[in-house]
C-alpha cells in the first residue's frame, strides 16, 4: 500500500541556516505529494504541493521537487526564521488509495535566534 | 469563510462517559475527514465522508467510535464509552472535491482528555 517516510526529528537550526527535511514515498500510480505544516496549538495547513513528476511546489521560501526516479519530495528552505518553528508533514494522495491522504510521522523543527 | 469549525476545543471527561465532538466543514466542500493525533501513533485517519455518505471507516478503532454526517454542514464523532487511551487531539478536515491533488483544510482540533 501507499506509505510516506520522513526523517525523524527534532531538527534544531540557527536562524538563517539552510533547511532540508527528507521525504520518500511508496505508491502505485501517480500520486500527488504535499507538505503540510502544523504550528503549536493549531491544525495542519497546506504549505505546498506537486501533482506530477518534476513539478516544483513552492511557498513562503520553501520548495520541494517531485522526483519520481528517487520517489522523493524533500523540503528545503534557504534561510530559516524563528517563525518557521513547527512540525512539518509530508503526505501523498493517490487514486489507488481512494481520496485518502497518507501522512508521514512529522518532523519537528526548532529554529534558534 | 470562517474555515473548518470544531467544538469543543478542549474536553475533559471521566472514563465510561460519552463524548461527542462536532465539526462544521467549509461551505461547498464535498469531503469531510476525521483524524486522531497522538504522540505515539501520529496522525491517523479515522473515517471520511463524501456528500454526507461514509466512504471509508477502516480507521475507526473499535465499535465504541461512531461518526455521522446528517447534512452537508455538520458532522459528529462520538465515543461511547470513553477510555483513557482515547485521549488525543481530534481533527476534522474538509476538501472541495475528489481530485487527487485536493488540499485538505483542517480545523483547530479538539483536545480530549479521558481520566
């Protein structure tokens, strides 16, 4: 079945450091891929998404590229801010799984001033 | 739009009591999802509805859990009787349609504590 694996956290960075959070997936067909972010005390919200191979999703300085050859969708940001501290979830939705979204375990990011 | 609305935001109850969580999806959204989030198990899909009809309830942990969607603007998740292991944050989410790139919009969650 479909699954998502993302790097364990927590990840602790200093402000303005480069961020990478790794995400790989297993799926049949051609799933859509997502990154969601959860700030303390809130629900998840969409950060970015990509719907086909080689697509790049981007938002708020974050980027991720859909790599079908490596089944990956790594999240990157060139310069993190304290306000980026949150939990980040990689997720996929594919037609073979109905319209269920499969979420990874989440990676907690701490950014120090 | 006000977004997905959940109530209550916090619920503390004693073991054996009935608990009802409520959700109002975004107007016009055809899909509604109930999730449970815990430190140990992460984010789990419990059940989802399309046009008020339950489509997949394979994530509902046991018969103590039930969910209904009597109309397009309201859904409930009920636990009867509740147990301490049900303590978690419960999220409701909605999405516009059935495309496989659909974004889900999450509510703020209900933090349930069962003593």
